[in-house]
């Protein structure tokens, strides 16, 4: 933790937040940056770093971290706070930093809905400034995320995103961020009555953090159960059937999804129960294929839930009976 505590009279303070974005390749210069959420922007313009952060910042965070901010895309935010309690109370300042980090992490995970990637944000920094009798006081804090997201092959590689793909991610983010806002109650405490979409997001983060493919597949299966299971009866069959009907546009497609989900579920069962991997998953190559399949199926399902208003409304209501009734109608072939 970098911390230079300074006390003084109550004044409006300015803040600057910044965090490198690893694994993202944007071939177009974003200049001031693309707005992600409120005052948070994504940019790859190194000159913006020099504009926002004066020379003391480089000495505080270290030259290696500072140089990285010039090499890769980064998230940043700048603004002003009327109440300078952040300046006096380290915990309040860290909560502000934590909120920025949470938003950034949500967005990088939402980009996964656009396509597979291993984009990560690790070290994050925030700088506060206020004037005291014409003298500037400066304070810094830092934090980091321990989760390292990997692609479906459990590898870290750079992924090119076009501006249109970034914008597509923003469309998903605007929908999902409303659910993330409700992760905490009015006392800013994590709730344990999360709706299915909220719980899905937690599992998505956990799954993408797995470096062992059978574990990764297992967590993705749990994610799908969170979205599609309403009872603990015939879970395996229901999951295969519901995925097939929700994602398949023809008999052949539904048949293929049903079969593949069976292979995926057998890997999950063997992994969590300590059994030998089944024939369909007894090599790295076979497991990678199944990993790609379940991630693509999961991506399609989440997009369907987030973007089709009638379905999203059912999940927002969080009524198991209505979800079960809707899924039953889907599997009976009812036309929408």
C-alpha cells in the first residue's frame, strides 16, 4: 500500500485514478478515451498519462509501473469531490479506489461476452490533491487484484479489439452494471440474496480465473446450473435439454448441443467426485475443445438473457416458478 497521509483544512479535492489493462490490443488511438462508466474511461494515449499525473507520481509508484502505463491501454478517471473526508480517512479513500477497480473488472469480464480473451487489470492507483493556503497537498493509494483471467485454453495472450467491439461490450456493460449495483445493500454490505444474474457473474469471474481445465469446466457448469436449474431433480438432463432448446435453431443443432453438454457434464462429474476423466476428456486436446464449447454456449446464453427484454424481465423478477414455467415452455417448443 502506498500512502502519504496529509492532514489539513476542509477543501474540495481532485482525484485521478489509473490502472493498466494487460492483454488488450486496440490498434486505434483513443486519445481522451472511451467512456466506460460515469467518469471512468479507457484510453491508449500515453500523452494522457503525462497530462494527468505529475512527476512525483512516477517516483511514488516506481518507474516500471509508470512505464507500463505508457505501453498498454489503461483505465483512468478524474474528477473532484466536495467532501474531503477521503483525504483524512484512508479507509474511505480505499473504498473509492475499490469501487473504481470493481467497475473496471466488471467491464473486462463483460468484454468476454464479445469474444474470448485474457485481459487483466492488476495494479491500480489513485491520487488526491487539495489546496491549503495556496499550497497543494497530495496523497496516493494503491491496490491490486489477485485474480488473473485466462482464455479458454488457460493461457494469457494479447487480444485485438476493434472500436466497434469495445462499443458492443459497453452495450452489455450498461445492462449488467445495473445488476452489479445491487450486489450490496443500503449499508454497503454484500448481500446473500443475490439474483441469478448476479450469482452468474460471480461464477463467471471464478471460472475465468481457473488454470486447470477440468476445474474451469466444472465452474462453468455450475454457472449454467445457476441460470437454468430450478430444482435439484434430474439436473443433468434438464441442463442438456434446456441448453439445446435455448441455443439450437434446428434439430441437428439441438442434438449436437445436447450431446456435447453430456460430454461436458461427464468431465465435471469426474472432476468434482475425484474419478478418472472420461474418454471424451482424457487428453489436453479434448479438454480444450470442451472448454471452448462450454464457454461459447455460456456466452450465447448470457447474451440471450441480457439482451432479450422478456427473458431479462423473468430473471429480474427472480421467481423460480416463473423461470421454471418459461423453461418448460421453451423445451415444449412453444413459439415466442
